[in-house]
C-alpha cells in the first residue's frame, strides 16, 4: 500500500492520509476486510505524529470506510462501497442533467447526444 | 495512563523562577520541550527526577508520585542529560557490567544490540569517545533497562546532522511500543519537529504553549503579499509581520486568509521565535 506525505504541500497531514486511504478503498486497491497498518506502526513508518494518524483513521471510521476490532486492528469496511456507488450515481445524474441543459441550449438532438456518449464509451474501451 | 503529569510546579532559584508549570504527556507519545537557554527546560527535567527539590506542585511519573520512592520509579525511566556522567576510564563493555548491578531490569542483549546499531566500540575508553559517541552511549544505557519513559535533556545538541538523524530514528523506533514515551528538550527545533507528537514552548520559567505539533502546523502559516493585501485581512489573524519596501511577510492564522493568497507552511522554529518575541 502506498501513502505519500508531502510536508511542503500545506494540506494537513491527516487529510493526506485520510484521502489516500479513502481513494484506495474506492478504487478497489484495498479490498473489503483487508487489514490496514496499525495506527502506531504507520505513524512511525511515515515519521509523522501518532495523533495525526489516529485522527485520519477516526475520520475514516466515522464515515464508515473502515472498522476497528479492539486489540486486533483496523479493517476495510464493506458497506460504504455501496454507499459510494450511490454517491457516484448521484453525481453522474447531475452531470447528465447539465449535459441535457447544455444540449438544449445549442439545439443538439437526442440522437446526437447518444452518439456522443457512445463515442466516448468506445474511446474508454 | 499518562506517562508524565506535572501540576502547578514551582521552584525558585537564584535569579530564576519556574512558575506554576502544568504539563501532561500521554503514554506512547513524544513531547518536545523547546526554549532558549535558561528558559527552564533543564530545571524541569531535574525537578522531575528529584535532583532538585520542588517548592510546590505535584509530579506523577508513570502513575507514581515522585515524592514516594522515586528510586523505584527511576528503574523505569531512562535519562540522558547534557553531560553523560560516565567515568572516563570505563569502556562500553565495562559500563554494561556496572549497569547490570545498577538496574534490576538491565538487559545485556539489548545493550549489545544498541552498541552494535550505534557502531560503538567495545573496548575504547570513554574519555577517547567523541561527543557523538558519548551521547549515543548514554542513550544506549538509557534504553537498555526496560525504560518506559525517556527523559532527554539536550541529547542531540553538539552532534553532527548524520548522528542526530540516527538518534532521532532510534527514538522514533522506541515509541513503536505504545507504553513507551519520551520527553525531550532541545533548542535544535528541527529535530523535535521531526520526532514529536506534542510541542511545549517554555520561556523565562513559564509555559507559553503546549499543543499537538500537527495542530500548530495546520493552524498557522506564512504568507507573502503586498501591504495592501495584508490590510484586507482581519488584524486578529495576523500574528506577526515583517515589512519591507517590496512586500510583507507575515505569520497568520490559515483559516482567515482569502484563497487568492498563497499560504506556505510554517516551521515550528519560526513559530517559536515569534512566540518568544511576543512574550517579551
């Protein structure tokens, strides 16, 4: 697992850890029930404060991305990947709405829009 | 449990007064005491060890009051002071033998392992050691008797950057165990910035501030802007400024700064210098 800390970036360190673990859970690089490094171990390996790592984990736990088993460790939670899909779907719907509005403002036909979407999907392969 | 708790600690010495000091070091954490020479860092550490007797207040080390049976408590406390008080004619090997009869939980293996890690010679007399080697030997001894709390007074000063980095690394490793804690004083702030969870600023016998390091770094920042831009920022958010005819450099509270101004990270050193100047 890769976590890169940039001291010079100005973003709070706990946020950097939080967002990097989160994005690895979302992308599937970290799978359900995978064990995360221990809070203390991670802090010492990254040479950052223990309190900061703890805060990042607490934040992840609060949002349901990870769960803790006492005296064992932290693991990637399952549920929220579903929730995240929901969130992403919502985002897609919003974008589509914008596309439809934009298309209407320049008189693009329904067929044209579908064609464009198909083209884009083929590009992605 | 807290590794160290200091409550309302006061001590008057000739021309110096430690004034109502309160500090808490949670178990498993590293706290850095930062202060100029004469700020009271060493006095604090000596009071903790009962090398100086306090006038008032309480000190609790690893859950035990330092008024009762401090000798027993000291078994669990590793200490490295500015001068490593080892007789000059002893070799590292002989030091090990002496310590074996000094500390109940002395570990020969641990000591040998640390000597090896620090690449300290077995059979060289202490008087022929360089300052760096002396400090490393002191740290090796402090870490070889099952210590749960390390008290380090200026343990990295006078060492070259490479050795300092080694020492910081060792201390970082020491606290992998959640029952291990460190109180370290220094005026080399960059070392403490690398190592500490908490930072305490001391000045003229008073505690100016004690806070989580990353919280301080997240709260404060440095900006470079024009005098006009600075004028648009709430004065309460501008903590310190240096004006020149070409622009202003200021220490600010990050959250009050408009997004169009670039904030660069502040170092603990800059923050400390500012706080001390402010305290005058």
